[in-house]
């Protein structure tokens, strides 16, 4: 995700009249050169705005957050420190992926997610969402993968595809592009034919989608559009317009991305 954002920032820097600089923070350590440069630029008022690529908790007590008059926006799931947020709409992602499975008549589905903490309420929400679409999502087919060990998903998917035939998913959704490679490995190890036996919808951060190993259908988010939305909010703040607290970026399938006009 961050690699794709960086790629799009560099592309926009080359194509537009804006100067877009990238600073790499390191857990709020002011001794790292980029963070020191960032704080110096903020204090010198040489920046026209700041885009945070995650909640800026480590910068809470610095001018990057406290200095008034500097337009700010964050790529984060909720406004933080009164900074408006832009973020991929993962609720809509799961909705569209399940709708796709329903249209393909893949009634038994599995869901592989990437998590950093236990969240049973979210898993139950997925199960109830599937029921409303006349799909079957068993609790044992909702499998979280640890953010730091995505490769574990290979064994999970291999095991899932060895379930009895009447319990085995005929559709699989993965919610993070870091899962594409290990899930592919697990399906290959299980000898599953895609899409004949299993339809797969895989998350993607466009335009740098993870390489295709198996014929997955890609659904994800336009990172160029995400940066442009952030710049639009910064421009609005400069012009005195009230920024929306939260802007959700809609999920798009790969063919929908291909049809979009270039900014």
C-alpha cells in the first residue's frame, strides 16, 4: 500500500506543477534525518500542506500537528487530532466482493483477512452480511492472518480446501494484497483449479497490483485517486472551505480502473 502511494506521489510530482516531497518518519524519533527535515520545514513554513499516510500518533507533540494554519489530511480510517481523513472503504470492498460471488453462483465462501488484533465483532459482521446475500460463510472459513506473518495464509488456505466437499468454499475473498502470494501458494499446494473449482476475489492497490500467479479477479483502490483526494482537501483548506471529516474511497474492479480517465 505504502509503496504504491509513494509511486503515485512521485508520478504526480513529475506530471503536475506541484512539488511533492516524501518524508520517512521513524516512530517519532527526531534524530532521523527525514523527520528532522520535516519538522524544520514545518517550522520554517515552507510546506503548503501535509499528507500523513497513517495516523500521526508519533508526531502528536511536534509542530507537524500543533502548528496552526498548516493544511493537513491523513490516509487513515478515522479523523485524528481534528485532521480530516481519506481511506479505502473496506466495508464496500467486502460488499462488492460478496455481490460478485453471488452473481457467479458461488454460495459457499471463505474470507482471508489481514489483522493486527483480534476482532470477533468484525468477523460476525462478515458472516451476517453473507447471510443477507444468501451466501454461506462458516465461522471456520473466516481466517485472519497476522500482519507480520502473511505467509501463514498459505497453510490456512491449503487446509480450508481440504474440508469435506459440502463445507469447502467455492468462492474465496482476500482483503489485503500482501496475501496474494501466500494464498496462491496454498491453493497450488492443495491442487485447486482457479476459477473452475474456486472463484477468487483478491484485494489490490492499483496501479501496482501484486503479480498474478493464478487467475484471480482483482478488486481494490486507486491510489492515484487517493492522493488527488488528499490534495483536493488541502486546496480546500487553503481556500477556507470546510473539509469533510471523512472521505471514503470506493472499491473498483480492475476493468473499471482501466476505463477511468487519467488525471
